[in-house]
């Protein structure tokens, strides 16, 4: 049987389309950089950065410049931020100066803090020939209502910023509180239990949003994972990445992930809570609630978290 050129081209196109939809891609984003308190505790060794160097994957970091002044080693902290920024695999983003919650402080205070939070980073970006166009809200709080959100969106757009979404996060900050608590007590056994729970829960949540991607979009979208610069990820993020590779994920830059047309969809969410963009793309609170109830929960660590804060 002879196949004409049109038939062959159609077959190739269909194969490429199916392959593209089956691919699982992810961009890693890290908030609250640089963790200068941990840097000082670790005798000025940037452990998470060293682990990332060994993997050489694209990573976007969101910087709180106020952290430079969080310890008395300001000059070393400046160098730490410079070390993060100069890595070729790292994309730079603004996360404000002092990590305020937008819906609490309001437009004027928030814009002042976000402007203050870009002064050093913008100079570094210019020196290194990198753009500074990504902005992530602390707590992913985009405002208490639509009016407040639109006001800050217009401001950031004029500044040349793109609001950075996320699709997957696994409450690593709460796991880290427990992890640090047990490490400080010298209880390595319980620290390891917390670390392994973080890994397994993260993979479970990825599985959930993989399935949700198929349900909502009938394909695998480019995921964006949100985590933080902390002790937990210095020790366990490499394992998560290995497991994601075993699940056939490929790692892409934030810019590449944002090319997925899914991120051009309207954000329908009008409250302050920092929920995944999977939920923000939904059109009703009822749908959000129904799907959110099915998401793997972190009740165990979330109950432990406030108790440990009182210790």
C-alpha cells in the first residue's frame, strides 16, 4: 500500500501532538532566597545551592532582599545572594523586601516594599545580563478582592513584571519547622521521618495534579513547583527530583513553562488565600471546594506545626 506525502505528514503531526501532550514537564521555583540564617548556622556554606549545582537543572528563585540584613554577617549575605544570582541555570525573581501579605498591608505599603525588594537584585541582573521580570506574591496573596488584585496587577504590569503562578506545592515550610525542631534536639531519627514524609507527600500531590491536569485539560500541562530555601530542601529536594525523573518528568525553565497556553487563562479567584492555579482557573467556588477535598492533605504536619512553634 502506498502512502502519499499528505498522509505521512498528518501521521507525523498526530504523533508529535500526542507525544507533546504525554510529556510531563516541570519548572522548579524556590521562594525566600537567600536563607541567611541557615547560611550562618551552616558556617557560611550554601548547602541547597551546592546541591543544585550538582544537578544543573533550570531553577527560578524569588528573592527577599530583607534577608540580607537578617543576621550580622551582611557582607557575607551580599556575597551569598550574588552566588545565587550568577549561576547560569538560575532565573531571578522579586519576592518583595520583607515578605508582607498584600491583603493586610494594602497597595501603598506593598508597592513600596516590592520596589525596595528589587534594588540589589536589579543591579545584579544588569551586571549578569539577566532579566528581572518575574514577581511572586508572598503567601501567593494577590489581594482580598478583585478590585485590590486588579490594582496591583496594573502596577506590576507597568513595572514590566509577570506574576508567577504555581500549580504544585506541598507545604514544605511546615515540614521544615518540624525538621529543624528535631535536628536542633539532635533527634536525627525523627528528623528523617519528617524528611521522608515530605518526599512521599510531595510525590502524592504531584500524582493528584497529574490526574487533575488530564481531567481539566485532557493533557499534561507544564507544572510549576513552589518550594523554599530551607534545611529540608537542602537535604531532600534532590530526592524529590530523582523520583520525578523516574516518573518521566523533564525539567524546564520557568519561562519555558509559562509558554504553555494554560497560563494564559483567566484567574477567576477573588480571595486572598494562596491556592494553586488549578483552582484559580475553575469558574465556581463549588468546583474548587469539591476538588480541593480530594487533594491529599497535610493534616498531620499542619497540626504539629503550631505545637512546635510554641516550643
